[in-house]
């Protein structure tokens, strides 16, 4: 994707307001009428996610039987036009047919604002009438939590066993044939990417361009550009980033407790949602899926120690991608991307945006320092590495 000027926070707010103005009862009825339902009311749900709008639609059948649906209105950000919707829909439909992972059934969707009944991208799916793990985790015993975690382990294994013979690249799904059309896992540079080197360099180049073209970012981070350019030159000559033995895996990337619906009495997993960022990737977030489940670090460590005692999870953990040689690169890339893209994409107000940008530029500075120390220790003078 070519470099696109990032919309301002005000522009993004206006895009959301325009979408909200089109979400009327009349249009909701147009959405469900082809399926012989009538929409009686709809309500926006307050969720912990910041990217999309989620609504509960209360409908009835021709015989007046009540039925409810979930409507996910996709973020209108210009970098994600069509991509997130297509990726989520195609991935969910594939997994629904080829695995036993519980996936909500999709009733309808649109990835084209020009033809959409709602004038926006959306996914209409069945409602899961169960609580999220996030909302009830404090009520669950260790035994039930381990049961849930072991089932998630089984689902992650199923994902990692999925192979597409046509290509081994980093990317998200852009067609019904599960071809890769980009990657929306981390930033606006869509790819797909043939290896880690291309993935890393393209994202760092994008961050540099953002700093150069945005007045506010330039004032805060112009001094970082030289260091980021040095890291790009080192990356171009680093064979660790061209490791052809890395097998990119089908990864959900966001198995946090708010995306898992369970039966409170039995602990049975009823659905896993939010597949919009799934991708073929080196990312190991799915393996350490429980890392965001607990507010207390001691509880998390205790849970992790118990889980590691189970063979299925310990075997999964052994499959982690070896990233020691690339971690210092990724630390720089992710912090720079959060500073130049994500921090100014969906936060609550201009002051919060600025606060997060400053925070992640500090993280970028720290990551650059750590990167330089790593390379000085392993290869000598960093300037010599650049000039090789």
C-alpha cells in the first residue's frame, strides 16, 4: 500500500459520527428483512475494544419469535478499508468448516461502503448468549480455568496445523481461497511479506515517513530518524531475518479473555470471536494466550506453572518461534509503530492521543538504546555494522 496521510483525530471522530447517523431502525430493518426478520430495537454495547462499534439487535421472526443478533461495524480508518472485514469473514467461514473451534455463524456482511445497506462495513452474526471469560473469571475455580485453558490449547494446535501449500509468507486473508492479501496485525503496511526482513524494514520506513510528514510527530521524534535508518541498514544485512526455516502459522493474535465466551456452570467454551487481526505469522501470542487474563501478576505466574504441568500445553509451548536474534528489532519496530500509528488512531481525546504518542516515543528511544547495546556487544561499533 502506498503511503497515505494519516487522518487527524478529529477526522476519525467525524467518520464515526457519520456512521452512527446512518444506523437507524429503518436501516436495521433493511438489513434483516431479506432474512424475514423484523428489527424491534438495537443498542450499542460498551466493550473494552476501541476499534469497532458493536450493537445488539433485538428482532423477531414472522411468527413473532424473539431472536437477537450482534452487529459489528468495522472501523472506517482509511488504512483498513475492506481488509479487516474480508480477513475476518473469510477466516471465520474457513474455520467454521474445517475445525471444531466454536465460531459464531455469519448471517451477512459488507466490505463496500458504497453498496452497504448501512453505508459502512459491517458483519452481522448470531449472538452468543453467554458471558465473556473476562466478566466472570474471578468467579471461576482454578480447575475450571485450567479446563478452559486446555481447550484453548487444543484450538491453538488446530490453528497451527493449518497449512496452505501455495505460500509461506506473513499475511492476512483476502479471498475465499484463503490467499494472502496483506497483514493487518500490526500496522498500515499491508504486505503480504515474504520474510521477517521485509516485514520489519517496511514498517520502520513507514514510521520514519510519518515522523517526516507530520508536524507534531516531527517535533517530538525527528532526532530518532537517524537511528531508525541505521537499524534498517543493519536489518538489510542480517541473515537472521531471512531464516527460511520459519513456518508462519495461522494465528488469532488476540485470544484475550474478552474474546472468549463460556458457559459459567460448566466452563465449556461457546465461542471465540474477534478474528479481524488473524494472520499467517511468526507471532506467538496464541501460545501465551493467558498473558492478559489476570490483573495480578502472581496469579498469572501461578496459573502458568499449573498449565505447564499438562503435556498438551508443554508441547505447544515448545513450538514457540525462536526470536532471540530478532527481538531487539521487533522492540524498536513495535514501539515506533504504536507511536506513529496506533496511538493516534482510536484513543478517547486529543490529550490522550498526545500522552500515548509521547509514551511510545520514549519506549522507542529505550528500545533503540537496547538495540545498540546488543549490537555493540555482539558485533562491535554500530557504525561499522551500518557501513559493512
